[in-house]
């Protein structure tokens, strides 16, 4: 299978035709916001476009998406304007946010003083948020605290790398990707 990251704008129903099931279309129609409907359908369409139209998608006990392909792992994130899907032969996770999102009010609840001192780049709060969200999804352990249980130890915007840690575990290397006004951090 290898490793791949797909970042795409949300598609309308015509764009996902042939890639989503009638049950998924019905489920999507229950979402109040049109954008949320498109995000839900788009990530499923991307998974099937890449793995085959017959792939079945479900969720594990932690709420993470899984597919019925041995040795294939899926990571999903979406925000207004973009859907990110990572597919890998090892566990993976991704988070994406618009670079324009203001994290200033939330930052004290998820960034430690040492994390705040990692860089003077104005995108640091977004990078740390995305990294911690990716680490949370990667851990597949509900209830982890973004401030206390997940740590970001380094962010290198030029190299596109982030170093993080779940609890007292080993350092995990994450990749930082910026494009079209969005920032994504992923583990594959």
C-alpha cells in the first residue's frame, strides 16, 4: 500500500457519485450544514477512489475510521474548505486547519509555556494544534488531555517537521504541510 496524503476541497454530490453508498448519502443529508455534508462524503469518496469502490468503511472502538483491507490504515480530518485523508500500511493520523484560524483564545488550554517558546512564527499555535490533534488520533485513546498528555517538542517550518510525544512515550516524527492557505500535520 505505501503511504499517501490527499488534501482536497469538499465535493458536491455529483463529485462523489459512484464513490459513496446510498446509506452514506442518507447519513450525510442528516447534517445541518451543507459544508459538513460535503466533507463527510468527500473523505469517503477519496478512500474509495484510492482503494476501490467496493471498500467498506466503519469505525473502531475509539471512533477512528477503518477499512476492510488488511494492512491498510486511514486517517481523516476536515475543516471548512478542505478534507485531508492519509492512507498507509502503518497506523496514521492527520489534522488540517485553515492558516487564518485564530487560536489565540484556545492556545493556553493546549500549549504549554515550552511549546509557546518553540518559534516566533505566527503559525505556531496552528501547527501545535494540528500536531496534538494528529497525536490524539494516532494514540486512539479517548480522554487524552491536549495540554498534559500530548507534547510538541520541536517545530521546523522550513523542513516541514514536528516532533511530538504521547505521554512519556517515544518521540514521534510528524510531517507539516502547508498549501493553499491550509496547514496539515500528519503521521504516516
